[in-house]
């Protein structure tokens, strides 16, 4: 066989194997299947990677970010959510209508007018603040009025948290058909881990020293007479704040005064002053510093206000 024929046969064999030339065999084409994108991590994976639940305020709205050890956001949740040894607990806020009453009206001689000519009932609204978690629902705050008022405006909110401690403040305005309305406030600290209200206050000696400072500060204001000293000045609220990665505490002291002299910080007939605490209360001592994961998150989100955090 000549060399030309051997070359021709070799070329024919190559042509057949690649599906070209005169052969009618279907081309040997391999189609690649699309590769699916990795699935998002499920709740169990997220929970295993979660380092802290950080709740923040932005534009007056509270949200909770679930972050890992590097401060990266794993999940974003509406409202305030806290991690506890028994599971996740959510703060629920509900608007509740409050019944109100009309105000009696009188004519120019002081005689009562018929009921249909009385002043109509005013607005009545309240905030019901609750904790919802594995143990059910626990009501933290709701308005309670024995006598109907013409107008009621009640608010309740978590103003901050330190570890398992929720700092709750309530404010209530009522108008009962008198010369003017009345505003009053209250505050409490609730331990979500133990499921009970607790006292977060200075020790006796520290409280006495702070009270003396409060008397001196309030005496400089018009409308306040300290009288015999400190019996009229009371500790009304413990205030907490996160400053530059550390916990700061203030104590608010309040004294009675005239209606026109009130500063509105506590009630319609009081004045108050907030004083820096010389040290942290015993209950908060273990939460002095912000964990590194939370610090990293805050550095990445400089426009938010830290409300509190719990570690998982």
C-alpha cells in the first residue's frame, strides 16, 4: 500500500471520530448542566453561627441584627429581640383603645347643663408592652385607670437594655375635666432571664451621697424648697447608655414642685436631675464592655444608635 493511501485512510478515521466528513452520525456534543447557587443557610445554621442579638434604633424605629463573631449580619428582625438561656424573646408593642368620659358643662350661672350639651369624650389610647417567648406572654406595661377620664394618652417603651435587663419607662397624660391635665411617669427594670422585675440601684452609702448632690443641684432652680434636706428628693429612675464601647449609668433624682415650675422630666409637679454614677451597680458590673463582635458591627454602621445586645 502506498504512503498516499495510508495517509488518506488515517485522515478518514480522524474525520469519522470527530463527526465530520460524509458520515451521518449525530455529533458527540456534551451540554453542561447549570450549577445551582448555594442555598441560603437555614435557621439552624444561622443559630449556630450567631454571636449576638444587637438591637438598634434608626429614625426612631427599633430593629435587631443577628451577628456572627466578625460582626457580620446574619439576619435582620423587626423590633427588639433578645437571646435568653430558654430561647429567643421578643418585645411586642400594641396600641390599645382606652374608654373616656364626657366632661360636665355648666351655664353662665353655674348650673349644670343637660348631658347632651356636655363636652364630648376625648382621645383615649394606651400602649400594651409585652414579652413573647418560650414561656408564653408576659405583660410589662399597660394603662390601668379606675375612673374614666376625658382624655388619656399612655405610652410605654424599652428605652435600653443591658444583658438580660430591660429598662422600661411609662408615661401617662390624663385630663379629668379640671383646670389642666396631669402627666406622670414610672420606670422599672425587668430581668428577661429570670422572668421578674428587679431593682438596679446604688448601694445605701452611694445613694445618700448622690441624694445630697441632687438636693444641691435642685436648690438652684426656682420653685424648689429642699426644706429640711433630702426627705423630699427621691431616686426615680436608673438611666443607662452605651458610650464609646462602654456602659455608662446615671441616676435620676426627683423632687416635688409647683405645676408652673415643673421641668416635665417626670411629672407635672416635679423637677428632676440626672447624676453620673461613680460606679456600676452590682447587677450591671459583668456587662461593662461591649463585646468585640458588637464593636465591629457598630464600626461598620456608624449611623445607628445602640439600644442593647444579648449574646447567644
